C-alpha cells in the first residue's frame, strides 16, 4: 500500500505528474482511494485543464478524434441550422480570425479597461449594428475582457439592491420619535428623515427604508 506513504504519493502524483487513474492501476486499487489519500495528506488536486496540459496524444488517439470530428460535419452536427449563418458572422466575412489576432497582438493580449489577460473579447467601438461598414476595420476594434464587455453592452443597476428615492415620501419627517433608538442616538425631537425605496427586481417588490 504505497499510497499511504505521503512522500511516495507526492513523488508519483506531483513530481512524476502521474494521474490518479495511472497510480491506481499500477497499485491495484480504486481511483477514489488515491483521491482520498491525496486529500488526507493535503496534496493539491490538479484540475482537469492542468492534468491535460503538456500531454502528447498518441497517433491512435488523434485518428479517433479525426474520425469523430468527420462524423459531426454539416447536418450531422447538433448545432446545424439548415446552413444559415448568424448575421454578425456573415458581416465579418472571411479572415475575421486573422484580424482578431492582429487586434490581440496590438493590444498585448490585455483588456484595455481593467488590464486582465483572460476571457478576452474583441469589442467594436462603433457598433456593428449602426456602422456595419466598420466591422472589419481593426482601428475600430479594441480588446476587452468578458466582464467589461458585458458591462458596456448590458450595464444595469444591481438587480437585487437597486435603490430608488421615492419622491412622494421624500419630505423630511416631523416625527418626534425614531422607531429604533440605539444607545448612542439621542431621542430628541425634530430628527430629519427621508424615506427611500429599495426595489428588488427579482421579486418585483418595493421595500421602504428610512434614512436619517
């Protein structure tokens, strides 16, 4: 039971970069056993992307992938839409991938708003809808991340906590007593208050709050 030895398991899994499946087959145990002992020893589990990084596919594996891909062409593919293309793909035309790479290289593969270098999109400064003639002009394109791209096109208030002042109740309160009275707050009269409304869009309900 070599897997019960922390140094041995660390050597096999981390140093030699063997998978849990490979170790379990060599040792004649289940893959869940290796997984359990890795957790017990505090050895970080590799994610799927990390596990696949740097692995070389065999020729047999490549041939199987090629055959599988050839069986998913045209109307055999689940995404087939009778040969129709989306309008935005048709407008970009042939060579869009090359132009996209040019923009990425020009902007150093970084979001030009927040500086992040993952989940990068190509944003058209002048929209394709209003300026279709500029769709392939790389000077009209800029690299931004997925989050910044979403904020540009779909910027909205926080749906759960959007606060709107209700003008009807915005008059200062003449109440001489506050509903809650912490020790540090004086209960003297003429405390000005303003009633605001929190609108929770997910539940479509208004909540009144008092701001002193």
